[in-house]
């Protein structure tokens, strides 16, 4: 599932894609994925690409929150929660710091 999400993010030129393994630390998901879009238009495009790609692969999308404002969009994929931020909101909420003791993996561009 992470590969599907990462491919959709990179296709839409999302920046700073990071996954955080939170399995065993929260009941919300096994993995948090974070990505930055340069604008609200791009965060929506990234979100649309992730949702469309997941649905095409037969993966369920439980819900999407924050799409109308588009500063921070949360995509609940069940075991993976994707957070799509504008740069200012990613810096403000700083989820990487919140989960700093958890393993992080940075996406490698192809």
C-alpha cells in the first residue's frame, strides 16, 4: 500500500514524503505517511491521485478529512494514514517531532 501511495505522491510532485512506522504505538494505524504540497491546489491534486490510485488497486479508502480547506488533508486507508500538508501547516504541526522516537523512512525518487 505504501508503494501505491508513494507512486501517486511522486507523480504529482509531492515533496518530503516520509513514512513513520507507528505499529504497536497507536491503534489508529500501522503507518503514518506525510507529504508536502506547495499549495492547496497541489495538496488536493496529491489527495485525488492517492485516492484514485488506491481505488484502482482495490484498496479501501475509509475517509478523507480536510479536503475543502486543503491545508492539511488526512486520508484514512485503514492501516495507513496519509497526511498531506501545505508547507506552513506541516511545519506548524511538526508530526515528525511528535513521533521522533519512531523509525522514519524517506522516499527515494526514481
